[in-house]
């Protein structure tokens, strides 16, 4: 707790611009018409597609920490499970900080008898901090429940700096996914890196995965 309070105090003095307003979107999947086992590549929502297409998806928390100048102010896309939510005020504006535990995902929607569509890896690349501005008190009350509700967030925002060894992203758009739609209990995999530690991609620029482990067959209902 002391570490996080120190982090918030440091962030309050970084001159965060309040012109940016974070948009929050409730993400859902439509399983209607998919009674049999099938998979497809992730299909972003219409509002999400330009952010998904134009954001950097090959920079994970450790990369942002290692190469801060390379990624500074760049549009970054990261996925994470909500760890904790905090807020303070600066210039009469509510500033919300969300600490996330990064998770790997192969961007595949998996449909079968199970409820979940996202088989997220139990592994990730560490924690990162997201700053949300333009949040109303009502939205903050909802956000405060995200850790206990185990919300998964798809974050699109600009990397600003590293504070207390956490990469800090100023969010532009956030898509939050309910616990019912994802599981970490089916597969485990990691991002593939070369000998120099750089993320490896295929010919289409998609991040490659490695060290794949299968835990169990997805069953009817939820696999928690």
C-alpha cells in the first residue's frame, strides 16, 4: 500500500494533461449461431478497430521499461486483469489509476459448449499502470468494483513514462470484459522472443507464442 501511495503522489506531479477523456466500453461476445466448436480471429468492435489496427501490440510492460524513449507517446495496446483501482484529484479533476496484471492472448475467439470465448494465458509480462481522465464519480464507483469482479481490460493509450518500475499509459479507450467471457484455466503460453529478447512476429506482424501448455478440456458452463 505504501508503494502505491508513493506512486500516486509521484504521478500527481507529472503534469498529466486533463484534455484527454477516457472512453469506457463494455465488451461482449455473441455466441448465437455458434453451437459447435469453432474459432476465429478476434474481431474488434467498430469503434475499436482503428485503435486496434494502429496501436503497437508488440510492446509489453518489460519492453516499455527497457526502451522508454522508443515507445514514449506511442499508441500502445495491452491486456490485463484489474489488480487495484485508486483515485485522487488534481486541479479539481478526478484522476483514476488502474493497476493491471498483464496477460498474453493469442487474439483467438474460441466457441464451444463453454461460456468463455477468450482463452487467456495464465502468464503475462508483469504489471502496468493506466491513467484514466475525464471519469465521472459514477464511473469511478463502477471502476472500484473491477478488481473483485476480475474484469479484464483491453487498453489503448499512450505510453508516458515509467514510475516506480511500472510503465504508465494514459488511456484513450478501454474495453472491459466480464469474468464470464474469459478463462486462464485452459491454456498457458508465452510471447516468443529472439536471442536478444525482442518480440518475434509472423509475416503479418502478429505476435508469435511459445511454451504452450494445455491444462484441461473446456467444459459446459464456466471453467474457473
